[in-house]
C-alpha cells in the first residue's frame, strides 16, 4: 500500500510540472514512475552483484523486505534528480513574457 501512495505522489508531481510548462502531463507522470522503477532495478542489480562477489552465502538468507527498503532512496533520488533537471531545462527554454511584449509591433527581420 505504501508503494502505491509513493507512485501516486511521484506521478502527481511530474504531472503538475508538465502541465505548468505545457508538456504532455500523462507522459511525464508515467516517465517519473518508470524512472523510479528503473533506478530500483538498476541499483538492485548493483547491490546483488556486489553482495555475490563479496560474500555469496549472504544472498540465500538476505531479507527481501530489507532490500526493498534499502533501494527505496535510490528510486526517490533518481526521480528527484530527473524532476529538477526537467524543471531547470524547461524554465531556461521558456520565453520571457516581458521580452515578447516588447517585440509587438516591430517588423520581422528575415535573414
């Protein structure tokens, strides 16, 4: 149940961000969830490989619930980094309305 609430919040924040910058809201909400799961799978593989190389006998007795809580910050961090990257990129590419108002009435210069 906690996982569904987390997925809801991830999707909601990406949805709002995409809506604010006139992008596809559902596409970016799904992208946020996919990035979350992708980061968890990738970090899980890395942790599993490191554990298999260092002490293979611990893999048989390792608690899967503990592993899921261990990988949770990696998924959240990856979503946060993607969110901030998209926000920064879209904010930089958004035209300033004051500059656009100043351009009204000026003849277009075609090169």
